[in-house]
C-alpha cells in the first residue's frame, strides 16, 4: 500500500508587493536590492514571490528602515495604523534593537523586525512573506528576552485591539491548541489535513522556537505566556 501523500494549503503565487521607506537613499537602495524585483529573484520553489515596488499605496508590506526605533520610525507606524484599510503591513529593519526599543515598536504596531546587521536577502524576504500572512517575526534573542513582557502585552494591549505578536505561525498554533486539548498526532493530522509526519515536524519546529524539550513543555509555556 502506498504511503499517504503530504497535503496542506495551496501555495499563494500572488507576489507580495513590498515598498521600502528610509530616512536616507543609500539605506533604501540597499534594502530594495535585497528584496529584488524580477521573477525568480531569490524566491525558492514553492513559496510566495516577493516583488519590490515604488508605490506605497498599493503595497502589501512596507519595510521601514532606520538606525533606531526613534520618533521618525514611530511616526511612520502611527501613520500606518491611522491609514484606511487595507494599509500595508510594516516590517522594521533597524540598526540598534534591544528590549526597550523592541517593545516601543511592538506597542506602535511594528510586529515584525530584523536587525540590519542580520538582514540577509533570504531572511528579509521570509519576514516580508510572514508579514503578508499576518504573522510576526522577531530576532530570536529579542523574542526570548521579551516573551514574558510580550505575553502580558498580548493579553492586556494587543488582544483587545485584534492584534497579535505570537512567535508561532497560525499552522503551528493550530497544532499546539489541539495538543493542549488532548488530541494525539493522528487526530491532529486528520483534522488539519496533514500527514502524521508533517505534524511531527511541526511539533519539532515549535519546541525549537520556544526553547523547550517536548510538547508538554511547549503547551505549558504557551499557556503561561498567553500564546494560546
């Protein structure tokens, strides 16, 4: 009997239109070069393509580039928050990014961030794709140090506004919620239309991202931090 094929959501092939805004033209040009602009530029097979655009008004994602989370960058976030829907989702590329700066950006709606020193083309493009899907992406060390504070912000500040800064993707959260409810791997796979192997891989991803050893610790951590 042949093995059951892997299944999952269909790949969205619509390009993520991505605009870039910076305080200086050199920084802006550098980020645009990382994003690319032509078909196939840095896009692995099977992922949604990213396309740089000069039109902020029609962009799906707006990359904001700055040295720090300063008043200029916060003003850009405030303008996006006040813009009529559908406004582009922000991604921050920032030189200096610590806990305090990160939390200021989060509270202003900047849920996806990359340090400039770590901003390789593949990483930036993946963060842009995640932002287009409505997911947050933060540097791993910043996420680790902010988990407790972010959990509190999620419950008290962001959830009432319908926002999220969860460190896990919607697919990972769906799996974790079912595990927390007592579902086994076979049940999760059947209900989410994935193979059992895919679910095991997703659970492995969750434990790595949360820095825990097993699914029980992952569930406990997620509940404690208000992630599920």
